[in-house]
């Protein structure tokens, strides 16, 4: 297609350009963080859509401080003596490790000496500190602890929107490295089974815990973009929450209602679940901040401990994800796929259906992989597919509109509606970059001219002449189009019409039919001119006779001209011979309202459907080869295969 003077690339090349451009834009949006909210929403939806089979973990026991417990104790924080008594009761059941998820940075008498003694005599009690950040100064480690090895931080990571999705193992804070409460509890539990933290043999910088190598979370992992990836993070799977753990109230323990051996060889986490302490977090299963679907901090720590133990014992790895290069290739793939669909779509509904199918494959395929432990982004590829396909479809629609405008500008006034529609349906074979493709074909050319037009033009005023000529041209054009022909051009008072153009014919029967259509058109023109002469005679307007020349043969057809002005034309001896036949011996049968002459090449295609008489073998002007010239007298109704020959044969050259 030509737009101005610029040649537009082919659709395939343009599709590739659009695909690359859209991919670049989507990647810029993705790594610029503009798509993170949508991608994390998709992540949450995938989590919510998984079968709600909560993995019960008998290895973890929660001791929760509820609102009822707070009222019963009558104070917060709990006194050191109450905490010491609680720990002694739990230690009597010989748990592998106890996690005290309560800050004890300052003494809370009475009973501080008792609490110090409990910690000094038992090395399997892990307590907490808060590292803090720019918004919080943090909370120091308990005053009763001198050994940093039994202190873990209980900071939890919260994404924009207030949802916790990630757990953390290590954190570098200042000049020191700290371990999280969840990691310490898991390591204490696994130590009895001979499992500890070690480096992966192939990637020493990566942590291996038992059977599983835990790949660290990066700032752009999964659907994240520029996330805070400090420390050593991993994605929580939330397979164990709430009812997955055995839970007791603090009052049940203090009142000796603890079932026998309930805590033996287990992880016990003492934590607060009271609403007034506001230690609650939203998770991906929380439909909205107002839904009430929250979990308290101790439950999140317990879920992380459970996941780490499963990683070590069963080889259940945290969620994996693409690297930057594979993800970029993934987005490019869908961008190109969108372009392919845009090229193939021929209507809005085709585009809509194909994209719905593609996006369904993307979503359900990503969901299947997600359930297998692999997070594939869906928002960037979906946008790439829609944008690239939409842009290319829009361009294709614009291109087709422009091509149609070019074709209709060339042909709509000169061919019938059926021919125009056939042109459009075959545009892929017929056009090249929006212009009719040059081609060779066999067609029939019809020339007409008026006898004595010069003298008529001298007698009529300019306005009357144009009106008279337009009436004639309109009548002749109507018959050309109604017989499936194309008016190629008007040359003064002459008309050049083509049959078998621009939709090329390949079958001989079709070429024969075009030749017959040209003769039917000529006879209809003759009848029309007779009626016009009667009308003009009554109105004292000039009457006229017409000459017609028809010839069938090979032609070269195509467009000539500039972008601003194109003309569809034909080149070849066939057109020249048709013109010579019209102009042949102007004195011959001059009184005939419409003299119709054809060449032998046309006669052979009529199959005896018309009465003709042979005028002779003639060397037409400018031609060395003689052509058999025949005059058409009318239709051979009921006498197919018969022609009239030999009357008044003319053996002379062209007059």
C-alpha cells in the first residue's frame, strides 16, 4: 500500500515490528512496576483457586494469648513470673523447641529472676527481637538472653496493599546477619533428624535445607517489580494455616489442662492472638481489607516453620519463577502470537474469539504450572497479546480500507457492483501493496466511436454539447456494466471497454463467455442508440451513428501513474486491433446506426451464437499480420453453430 510517498512494509514485517515494539513497551511497564498490582492480584487468585486442602501439621502446637486470657491475667505485657511458669509447664512435656513470640526487652516483675533461670537452664527456647526499619526503631532482644543463637527476628514482610506473601530466613542489619524466628525453630526441630542448613553443592551462595535448595527471592521475581529483596526471602505457600495446627489457650496451659505428651518432640509457639494487640496480617486468601480474613503473626510464623520442615523432609520447594531473560522471551512470544492473530482475523468477532481462546490457554496453562510450583506471569503476556493483536488488527483494517478506496476509485465507476465485490474478495491475488498487480491475461476489448462527431461539436454550444454527450455516455456505460464489462476510459466521444478485466479468467469457457458478453453489449448499445436517436430527433437534437470494434486476445493490465493519480490501463496488440477494427473503412456501411466489426480471434469464441459475415483478411493499419474481419449482424436465435459468411467480402486494406 502507498501512503503519501512512503511504502508500508508487508503485513508480516509490520507485524514483527509491532510485536517487538509492544514487547518493549510491556516490559518497560512490567519492570517499571506498573503491572505489579495486577500480577499480584492474579497470583492471589491462583492461590485462592487451588483446592482448599489444608495440610495438617502435627509437629507444631500453638499456645495463643486471647482476649479472654488478657482479661484473666489483668495486665499486658504478662509478668515475667507468668511467662516463666508457662515455659516450665511446656518444658515438662519435652518439646524439641519452644518459640516465645513475645518481646521481653525489659523486665516485667514480679518473677524476673525465675525467667532468667528458665532461660539459663534450657537451650531449646527461642525468643524474638524486632529489627525495625526506617519507620520503626525495632525492639532489642530479651534482657534474659545473652546468646544471640537463640534469638530470631519476627519481622514480617508486607507487600503494597497490606498483604503478606513472603517469608524470610536471613537478614543483614547493620554489620550483623540475623536469622528469623521461623528458620531457628525449623533448624532446632530438624537438628534431631540430622538435618541442618548447608550450601547447595552446585551454587554455594544458595541455601539447601535437607532435600530442598531454596532459591532466594529477587526484586523482580515472579510478578514483583523492584520489591524489597533484602536478606534471604522465599514465597509462602500457606499450605498450613489455622486449623492445621493444634491450638491451646494460655489459660489452658497455666491451669494444667494440657493433654499429656501433647508437646513432646514438637515445635511449640507461644504467641498473641488477642484482637486488641493488633498483631494481624492480611494474606492472599483475604478477599479485601474489610473481609475479616486475617491471621495473627504467630500463625504466619507457624506456617513458615511448617513449610520449611516440609522442604527439608519431603523436598517440597517454594514457588519457582522465570528469570529475566526467559520472562522477556515469554512476553515476546505472546506479543508475536497476538500479531499472528491480528493478521489472520478478518473481522472484530474473529479477533475477539481468537484472543479469548489465546488468553484462556494462557491463564489455564499458567494455573496448571502454578499448581505444579511454577509462577508464570500472566498480565504482561496477556497485555502484549492484546495490544499487538489490536494494533495490527487496527492497521489491517485501515490498510484494507485504504486498499478498498484505491480499488473503488479505480473501478467503482466503471464496473458493476458484482465485479467490484469480486475484486475485493480476490484482493490478495489481485493487489500488491494496495495497487492492482500487473498481470497478463486474455480478455476482450470493445471500442466505440461516433461517426461525424466533429461536425456535431461545431454546431452545438458547449453546454448543450456536454449534456448531449453525457447522455450518450451514460447510456453506453450502463450497458457495459450490466454485461459484466469495465469502462476503461473515455476518449472524447469514444469509449474503451474491457471484458474479462480486472478479474482475470483462466478457463477457456470463461474467456468465451466474456467475448459473447462483449457482443451482447454491442447489440444492446445499438438498440439503445436507436432509441436515443428517436428521442433526439423529436427534440430537434443531433442524431448519430456509431462504430464498434471488438477483439479478443492477450493483454498486459496494470496501473500507470503517480500515487496521487493512478489509471488502470491495458497494453498490447489486442487493444490496438480492437481500435483498428472500429476505425476500419469508415465509408463501409456508414448508414448503419451501429456497425459492429470483430476479429477472427473473437469469432472463434462465439460458438455460432451470432450471425456474422466475413469482410475478408485485412492488414490493419500499422499491422503486418492480416486479421480476419467480420461484421456482426445479430443473434443467431435458435440456430446455434450457424454463421452467415461470404456476403460482400472486402479484400482491400484499411480505408
